[in-house]
């Protein structure tokens, strides 16, 4: 049987959610095919724990010695939201070690973790994109100038972060400075975008050597101002309707744009692309999640079930496809 390192945790504000996702995923692997070792990644410490104690992964060769048993990993399943699992750092290490893994490669991960770079990558594909302004810490622009260009309300976001951490919906120019400072706490760059009114849709996708899997679309109805951290991870704070009650032609357009964005950013493995759909039926992409949440209440597991598939089937598809294409 193959030894799978299930990499969990991470260093970002999404750490606890990533641990929850990994715990859910750990239960779904085909145990007749794979030995699964849950590894908690935090900084330079890659730690395996069981009832008898804890052991560190040797990062010189990505192996684990537990007592007298030395484990060489055949595959890494990355279940870390944020850094270092979604931003390319972990992918770069695994590529150097020659270990195949479940997600996008290093280059694609760098592209998709950076919201502005993602938008540039998909700009020529026909995918709808909101207008935006990128701020670096040394930049200076007045709130009035931002409002004049983008209008109100608008969104202030960290350019490189996930789970809506540091995101604020701003309704007046006076609210902008605090929102910008909050976003800079999460990222060294801040993206300010125009507000697009509409319904939020989440589109799960997996492309293998043999097939493109476009899962049933989910409509997200947040009970907060938008689908923020609380709405995403607090029970009862959002309704996630799968499949979404939308016209077939809108669903088709969303699936086309999902696939276009996935391919333009050279994604691999399981991903989720989020959109706002205007009342006129025009989708605007919000972001690409290359390691989407997989906890009990997460969107993609619901979509997999709605497609008549199991998590075990999908995890096996991801692993075997990556092993075949290493």
C-alpha cells in the first residue's frame, strides 16, 4: 500500500479550519489502498502524533521514523488553507523532494493565491472581473479618489489571503482607512474592488487525465453582509443551496467560466471557483480556491454528494491522477 502524508494545519489565520478539513478528509481515504499519516505543519515543524507520542518529519528527505519504523512517503495530500499550503511554498518543497502531491504546482499556486495575478491570468478568457485598485504599503491614495474610481459600496481585501480573513465591505469613504489597515494585517498588498450586486455561486471542479468533473453549483446566501469568515464557518450563518436554483443557461455559463479560469491558471486537482451573478445573469469571478474547505459543513463535499459521488472516490481520483502524471 502507498504511504500518504496528509499535510494539515499551516501558519495562517486559517489554521484551525485547515485542521478541521484534514480531519474530515482523513476519514474518507480508501484504507485498502493507502496508509494515511496525518502531519501537522507549523513553521518548520512537520509533526506526526498518535496516542503514544509525537515524531518530526525529517525534512532532508521527507521521511518519518516512528520507533523502529521508517516511512517513506509516496504522495502528499495537501489540506492546508493559506500559507504554506496554498501559496506555493509547500509545493516548491515537495517538487524539490520529488514527492507527487494533490494540488496545483508551485507556479500555479503562486498565481492563484495572489488575487491580482489571478485576475491578470484570466483577463483574456472572457471571465467577468470586477474593477479594482491594488495598494502596496508605500502607496498613497485618498479615500475620495478611491470612491471616485470604484463607487460605493466596495470591498477591501488582502491580496493574498483566504477564508475572507481581513475582508471588509465599505459603505462610506470614512470607513476606508480602517478597512485598509485591517487588510494590511493579513497581506503586504491590498485589493480594493467595486461592488457587484448579485447572488454568490460556488463551482467545484476537478480535471483528470480522462475527464473534466464540473460539480453541481452551490448558491451561498450569507446572513451577514457578505460571505465572511463567520458566515463560512459558523453553523446557521449561511444557507448553501446545492444545486443552486438557477437557469440552465446560467449554470452552463458558470461551468464554462470555471473551466476557463482553472485552465488559464494551470490548476490541478480539486478546486473551487466563486462568482457573483448579477440580476441580468452575468457572472463575475471572485476568486479561485485551489485547496477548498473540506470540513463537514464545507461546500465542495456537498457538491460531491449532490453529483452522486463519494469523497473516497474523489480523493482516489486526485491521488491516482497525480501519480500517473508525475
